[in-house]
């Protein structure tokens, strides 16, 4: 049976499941998938362990202990649904629908299961509306404000490039199926440069690695523009035909000399000189980003600035040139996402916005009226993935909060639930999977019947609607009918047959080869009046992060904490509780340079406490074994789950919930900490 991976991963690989007697016995990559080409990854190669794991939640569960203790008893669907319906009715009667808050992320990227009938169910409840994004919103909106549209180049065109800048993306880990296309470019003579504060596995594989201080890239970009303009490496035709504000930009970057930026970025000035000249004189030159660099106080400004580079040099003109980030928005012309909406079900009730990024605050603040009295979590694990996890756990421990979680496993969040509903895995449900790392749409055929009493998310929303006594037919629409109205612009028969179809976009995509920016002037406006009006600067600007290196808080907490994905075998926090995945990754650690460790009397392998005002985690220090970090910066990886940590705390107890400058993201990576040895509990690995 052909299918498509549902994980929150740019690759959206095609797979093939072998089923014998109703049991999935084997999974492998679909060799006919044009992008993933028969390969999966170390996570999903073992997905059957996950599907049939003895730890899987297979019946509804009702809390049978203290909040967060993780003690539950099995219950029938009828009992659990009735309990939830009664509690929601009580909340609505006493506090109004807005006291109910949904929190759903991209645990599955299948269109139906990620976000379809849930919109209608919560509209009918008149609940609060979930807004903002832990992932992607900032990069997308920043690109829109800069060039009028989120659309950028086809990532696969990287294969035609001669110079590839992987800027704040860990391709070999997070977007692994793009790597062969980069290798193809390399075989044809391309040079690959990685720009990242962390020496990642992608940096190890590159021709050149540039390691700026975290959050200082905008200074680097401004200096590159300085060199390009100073040395007249500008594509004047492109600039005069398709951009505006060049003179203002030129005046603005005049002071951004390489030596000025070098001091801010913590790199050598001649590295910037050479990078700028190579970028402007090598054709085609391709810049690739993904998400990582957006998780910062000035995350949107990063993306607004980076798009200036290909417009200055005209790199957009050639296949293999330009700039590529998420290409998820291309699908919007071929599906009807709003067909899932049914706002009339809210019957005009007010629905206040609640940011998913600051859920810890929302659950603990006295400022919200009504306060949050019921929380629904699905497709996500906010205790481990949203910042300020200490607040989230404190909020979830409230006796007067009713928490419902739909899950496959006893996650950091599920253990705080009052009621858990068992969710199907991708093998047990039909869906359509859009991709953000390539231009193919995937179909997922259900391969096996639901394991235990688990249900697809759409079925959960239907059951809840029934239990609440709702009668509007929109709440009960079938999956087939939903899909039929959603898939408006693709050949559905081919999609179902092959489980993958190329979006009907031109082979030669080059979105801005001839300008045509989606701004009102049709030009890339370097001097941006709208951003000026919003207070983000008429021209791209660098500012020190409040909680970044050299920022005002660095006197109290001197070390910058990076918490990126570093794990081959986890997908965010998914899989991190399974031994076959977690054991080879080892335990959660803190990478620290030898000098920073020595200054604190910390030895390699010793237990340390990484802390700030928000919380602390106990992890093992890696000193000698690491060249990953740089002085003044430590790394505690993201993805580990509570059952695999020493003190049930994940790195997000430390991270900042400061919003990004615009775009609705959050500044996880602008977090400052201190590290100290944990007295008298020395351990060696
Ligand atoms: N194996 C695996 N693959 C995954 C995931 C996973 O958990 N595991 N998660 C998936 C998800 S949800 C996403 S969003 C994607 C993310 O894909 P990426 O965006 O490629 O990955 P991230 O690790 O979020 O960030 C990429 C890099 O940005 C760097 N970075 C952070 N701040 C800065 C900065 O200021 N400047 C520069 N230049 N670089 C910076 C980080 O050090 C990191 O190495 O990966 C997906 N793929
Ligand atoms: N410090 C730090 N924090 C980060 C990041 C970081 O790099 N550093 N990365 C951020 C990013 S980019 C992202 S995307 C977020 C990810 O944050 P989350 O989306 O919360 O990520 P996961 O931990 O993978 O949680 C997905 C959950 O969905 C469940 N699930 C899967 N399929 C289904 C289904 O069909 N139905 C139901 N009901 N559940 C399902 C899985 O079992 C899993 O527990 O984390 C963010 N947090
Ligand atoms: S997690 Fe990503 S790389 Fe792995 S199979 Fe799924 S889409 Fe492919
Ligand atoms: Mo993400």
C-alpha cells in the first residue's frame, strides 16, 4: 500500500507498506517518488515499532492520580466522551466558550488530520482561537512583507547551482533528501558554504563553514551588500528594472564595512569580503534557508534582509540561482483550504485569539478574562515544544483546568491530561499530505485498520460533536467528502493511483527571473514604507537581541543557549521515548567549550545545571568531545522527552517566549543561561 509520511518535516517522503493478514510487516521508501526516491530516514524506517509499540495509547484514558503524575485508568469511549461533554458544558455555562482553548500543531501534516473538522468543532463551541506559530510563520510573513509573496525558488533547482549557501539550515539532518541534489551540484563543481553558529553535521560536510555569533547574520548580510555595492558587483539591469530604493540601500549599507560587521558577528572581516565577492561573481548562486533562523527576536528581519541579496546580484534570473525556503505555499492554488472552515457555526460569538507560543502564560496569568478553563491538545506536545515549559506545567497542574489530549503516546503533555483519546498513526488513516520541501503533493492510503480503539482525528471531532448534542451536518462531514471539496486543482485519480503528483507549476519555476514581485509596484522595494510604518525599519537593520550575545541581559546570564534539532532518530519530540531511538542518541547533554568549562570548574562528563530565571535542567557536560559550539555559546538539544531526562525537564524550561519582531513566531534561540557543576554528584560516561 502506497502512502506518504505525515511528519512535520520538509521531505514528505513516499512510502510503501507491506501488509500480511491485516498486519503491517514492512515499510520502505516508494522508489517511484521523484523526490525521496525510495529512501526514508532513521526515524521512519522503524515506524512499525511505533505503530505496534507496547507503550501506545489504545483506549481512552481517564486520570486516576494527581495531575502530571501520569496515572490513568482505561475507559470506554462512551464514558470518556460523556465526561468531556459534561465538563465542556459546565465551562461554557459558567465562563463562556472562550474559556476553552485549542492547541494543535503539525504532528501530522495530513490536510484532514492536521486541521479540518477541528476548525468547525471549535467554532461551534465558540472557543478561543489559536493563533501564531512555533514554526514557519515568521519566515513566511517576513518574506511576504519583503517581496509581496511567500513564494521562492524550487529547492531542487539547487542541483544547477555553482555556489550554494546553506544559511541557518541543517540540511543533512532536517531536510536529508535534499542533500543528494546538493551533491549533484557539487559533482558539477559547486561550492557549498554553511553559515550557522553551530557546527552541524551539514557544516562538517560543507566546503566552507562560517560560524557567526547567534543572531548576528543581519550584520553579515549588510556587510555583504556593502561589498557588492562598493565593488560594483550589482546587476544594474535587474536592479533598475525590478527593484526600487537602491540608492537608499546603498547609502544605508555604506557604514556596514566588513570590519564593522566582523566585530559584531565574531568572524574575520576577510571571510565576509570573500563571501560577498564569491556570492556576487559566481553564477548561478543559490541561497537556501528553512526555519531555524526565525526563532529569534529579530527572526523576521533576517528573512526580510536575506532576500535583498539575490535581487542585488540578479541571481533570481538563472535556474540554480536565487533564494529558496519553504515552498509550502505553492499548493494553495490547487487546493481549497477554506473549504474546511465553517465560521457561521460560531454564530457571531466573539472568539478571542490565544497565542500557541505563550500557552504557559495563558494557563497561569490572571490577566485573561475569562481564564482558560479547558484545554484541548492534539498533534503536538506543548510541554516539551513550547517555550517557558515551567509555566506550561504549572498551568497544567491547576485543579480547576480540564485538559483533553489526543495522542498516540504518554508524552510530556499527555501525562498532565484529565482525559486522553487514542489517536491513529498515519498507517491507519487516509489523507492528503502537502509538502514544504518540494513541489509534490502526496496521498496516503490507509494500510491497516486502526490499532486498538484509536481513531483518526476527524473521527474524534465527529464523536465529540455527537456527544455534545450538536446537529449541524458540517460537523459530521465524511473524510471522502472533505477531500473531494479540498482537492480542486489536481488530477485526483492520478494522485490516488501513484500516491504522489507534481503540483501543476511550470518546470522552469524561476519565480522572479523577470521581476514580477507581488508587491503593489511589482518591484522588490528595498526601501519598504510598510515596514517603516510598522516600526521595523524602512531598510534592513541589525539590532542586538535583548537576550542575545552582548545584549543587556548578558551581564546576568553570559552564555547563549542554542537548542536546535541534533537528532537523526527523533522528529521534534516524537520517537524520543522509544529505546531503539533514544538509546543510540544518548542522554541529553550540554556542549560547552573547554575554556567556558574551565572557567566554571566543569569537567567533561560531569553533571551540570543549566539555568536562568525561568528554570533549570540537569544534563551531562560534553567538553572534550565537542567542537560544535563556540566560546560564549552552549548547546542543549531539543527533542528529548521527560521520561528520558534526569529531572523530567526538557530544554524548553529555559527558553524565552519573547515574540519575534513580526510574523507571530517566538524567540526560542535568543535565550541566555549560566552553567554550573552539580556538587558531589560527579558522573563519568
Ligand atoms: N531529524 C530531524 N529532522 C527534522 C526535525 C527533527 O526534529 N529531526 N524537525 C523538522 C522541523 S519541525 C523543522 S521546522 C525543520 C527545521 O529545519 P532547519 O531550519 O534546517 O533546522 P533547525 O535545527 O530548526 O535550524 C537550522 C539551523 O539554524 C541554525 N541557527 C539558529 N540560529 C541561527 C542564526 O542566528 N543564524 C544562523 N545562520 N543560523 C542559525 C541552528 O543552529 C540550526 O543548525 O526540520 C525538520 N526536520
Ligand atoms: N527549544 C526548541 N524548541 C522548539 C524547537 C527547537 O528547535 N528548539 N523547534 C520548534 C519547531 S520548529 C516545531 S515544529 C515544534 C514542534 O512541536 P510539536 O508539534 O509539539 O512536536 P512533536 O513533539 O513532534 O509533537 C507532535 C505530536 O503529535 C502526535 N501525533 C502525530 N500524529 C498524530 C495524529 O494523527 N493525531 C494526533 N492526535 N496526534 C498525532 C505525536 O504523537 C506527537 O506527540 O517545536 C518547536 N520547539
Ligand atoms: S520524517 Fe522526514 S525524512 Fe523521515 S520519512 Fe518522514 S518525511 Fe521522510
Ligand atoms: Mo518545525
